[in-house]
């Protein structure tokens, strides 16, 4: 056992007997509902759930545990280290999509993994290990990021043929504009290029089993001759990437947000009219007020942009954030309610209709939902609930 793994287990053991002020609750039923929705939408019935970036902030361990209840080809992550964490919990195969330094392939144990490849140097490095590797070829179709261009594909395929230890199990690309509510022009362009690339791979003698072009937004827009697999990220967690004005948004209307973030009032401060709260004295009390202090700030994931404008919810009452959000503290005005020390408040609701749902917070304060989610500190306790 490595030092890091041993330390991690000791910390987890300590956490079990330690009460905390901030909590993230993950709904098992919501995650499974969302997974099942995309299983029905998938042209081949295959869904690859994406758990990169700590499962979009929801907790890599918790989502891996929940997904034991379903069968699918792979859990997709960005890095090999994430796969190692997953395999401490589940034997589900892992698809590593992110870049890997070529020098590292020799140190990787590839059993239980597949790796996305997009250049000849990676193929050479993998081939020279003499270990059996499963790979998914990433095609550049219009994302302008990783991926082999169609005009370079023949060279890549010829290089793969030199190595008996490399098996092409999949083909993928990534859509750049699938969440555009006004046009599917770029989606169609990328799909056309993708299908050309897949045909080239098949004609070259390869038989890819999993062919995936669509992510969450593209799941209801792509019309490919070959795609049989959906690769689902943000929507797995119940967050739609499609705007209400998108005429296909209704197909994702049954998504259920899985995450709820709460904090706890750890102190009640009584201030007089004219006194200030937090840095910069941006809040000045216009009356005698009761201020609740939350031990959670932008380090924990509450955006500083909510300073003096955001809200939290105590029972069914919305309470304003007062003053600037601090690194580890946020202050709220509890003058007009009976909230007291040790009371829990909701920061992000898992009710899509609530003012404090993730999407509604982001729409109101011009925040990016992906960024808010992955910014939730990994040290916040995550608990699976039904």
C-alpha cells in the first residue's frame, strides 16, 4: 500500500467519527434515473458515464458506488490516477480520455483500461511496451483540440498495424457546438467528418465495438451512420446543457439534479444600525440585525460573485447573503426569521424548480454551471442518499 493510499484511508476513518458543518448529498435515484434515460436514447444502447473532475464535483467514489447498479462499457475519466481510485471501489473498466506523457505508458498496467489515442507518437510508445492495450481513436472533426485529422488518419492506422499488442476497440470525437440552441450546422459537419473517419477505420480492417460522438448536449442531436454509444457527462448528474429555447430541450426534461449542498450556522452575530459585515465594508446594516455565519466560502465553492446578492434557504425562507463571501465564511441576514446556531441551510438545491437549483443560480448570476460544480471542494463530505 502506498503512503498516499494509507494516509487516505486513515483520513476517511477519522471522518466517520467527526461531525461536519458542510455537506453534499448525492441522490442515488437521481443518478440512476438519468443514466436510464440515456440508455433509452442511445442508438446502440451503450452509455459511457463520464466521471472526470471528481465526477463533475459530485464525488468520484460516490458516483462509482452508485453506478455499480448498472452495466455499461466503461467509466470515462481524464487521467489514469482517477482510474486507480475507481478500481479501489469497483472493477468496472475505465476509459482514460486525457493526455498521457508517452514515457508513462511503460509504467501503466493496462488491464481493465482503454486509452484514447490521437497521434503516432502515442501509438509508438504504447506499441513498444509489449503490453496489450485497448485504444479508442480520437478523430479531430471540428473541435480544434485533440484528435487525429481525417487527412492524417491513414498514417495513424498504418502505425497501429505494426503492433500486435494494440487493439482498436473504439472510435470517438467531441462536439464543439452541440449546445447551440439556434443551429445544428456544426454538429452535422462534425458528424459527417466522423462518419467518413469511422468508415476509413473499418475499411482498413479494424472492428471498433464502441463508436461515440455525442456527449450530453449532442445526445438528442446527432444522426450518425455508425455511432452506437453515448458519452454522458453533465447530464448524468441531472443538469441539462440545453437552453430552454432549444427545440430539443424537452427531450431532457426528465433529468433529475443529484446534488444538494448545505451548510450550518455556526454563530449568530447581533449588530447595530450602521455597522458593517465582512471585507470592504460593502454591507452596512440599515437597522439592528442578526447575522448568521456559515463556515463555508469560496474555498468550499460558494462563488464570490454571490456577495451581497445571493441567497441561501432556511426551511422554506430565502435569506440574503450579506457582505463579501470570504475564503471560508459566508454571512447571511437572519433578522426576519428564527434561525439559530446549528441550523442547516441549503446553498444549492437538488430541486430543479427551486430558486437555488444549480441552473437557476447560474442563470441569475451569470455563472457557468460546470465551473461551479467542479469548484465544490473535494474535502466537503459527500453522502449518498436515496
